[in-house]
C-alpha cells in the first residue's frame, strides 16, 4: 500500500471518530481519576498537562487533592492568568483543601513559554503555600511546572 493510500485511509478513519471520542480516550490514558494513586512527579505532570490542555496559551494553576492514603480525591484549575503569570492565593488553596477533606495536595502550573525552570515568583509562592499547608496539617507533596518540553518537580529537585 502506498503512503498516499495509507494517509487517505487514516484520514478517512479519523474523520469518522468524533472529537469527543478522541477526548475521552486521551483522558482515559493520561488523566488520573478519583480513587487512583499518584505515583510521583511524572504522573502529576501528565495529569496537569491534561488539566491545562484546553487553553495552553495562558498560565493556569491547578491542584490535585489527596486523601490520607494518597488516593486522588479530585483535581481542578484554581487560578488562570495571562501568558506569563497567574495570581495565586494560598488562602484559597487551603480553603479548597479543607473543603475537599484533603490530607495532602500537589500543586502545579504551566509555563506557556516552554521554560520549565521556576521563576523567583514560583519559588516564593511555593514557600507561602508550604507554610500555609503546615498551619492546617495538609501535606504539600510537590509543586510541578509543566511545559511542552517536559516538567520540573520541586520535590524531585529538593526545593520542597
């Protein structure tokens, strides 16, 4: 079969698959659901990439809420901003963690620029979130920065 014929067959098959079916399959493969375990920064990065995929041109800040066994309770985007920044409020993070009855959280955000290194603002807000979590006995497991080029884990790098 020629490459042109194969391309035509592939495109015809893909034309029959709806966007919602592709979205469901993608979510099933890369998005962790409630009750599943998170196995490190790579899982968190995949989850955050999926969470932020609908609008990758803006910075988003999300949370994954975990129970006492480190099973996922839920996840969400809590803050969205511009191309280069998103305002983040530790008070809101703590309020949501308590509302979800989370024993631990992971936070993550994207860098649309592709630079996965943390900025001074990223380092500063992580310290504030950690301090806020400590006051209410919620464990901050990690802060993950995701980009199209990979991810940066504060925990893996020993920053957290």
